[in-house]
């Protein structure tokens, strides 16, 4: 089974980005530690002149991930430094009676000015 991070890495690379997983499995703690506490992937495109950090999850958990990221100083600092943040939400969907395919919803994370 391929998880959301692997699907997002594949999506980025298909669209011409350099993309790398930046979360780390810690066996002693039996959990994954994300970059800066919130990012699974760093992707960049010299052609688009941008760098983006991504949290990959299921569509059902997407809103909760956005809420968490918005509350973190490290995420605000990433944006102030010129980076972008998105949350990729994955779910299977499609027309009734047809094969179900993985569908992506991309939610940009924005911070209020101030």
C-alpha cells in the first residue's frame, strides 16, 4: 500500500519538481518526526522560482493539519523566509460503477498579516 507521502512525492516529480521526504521514522519512539514539526516533503522548482513544504495526509484529516500548521511559529517563519506551505489531501473517488482513483486536493496554508 502506498501512503499519502509517497503519492505526493510522485505527484511533485510528475509535475517537474525536485521533491524529497523530510520526515524521519524514530523506532525507539515508534513514530515519525516531521521537519519543523509539520512538513513531510520539501519540493522546489527552479523554473517556477519557488520552494514549498508539504504535509501529506488523507482528505478527512486535511483541515486539522492546516489548523495545526497555522498555530506553529516554525511554519510562520518558513513563510516569512519566502517558502510556501500546502497540505495535500488524498482520497479515492470516481463515478459510480467505475474504477476508483486517488484524487488530490491541495490546500495552501496562509497566515493573517500582523
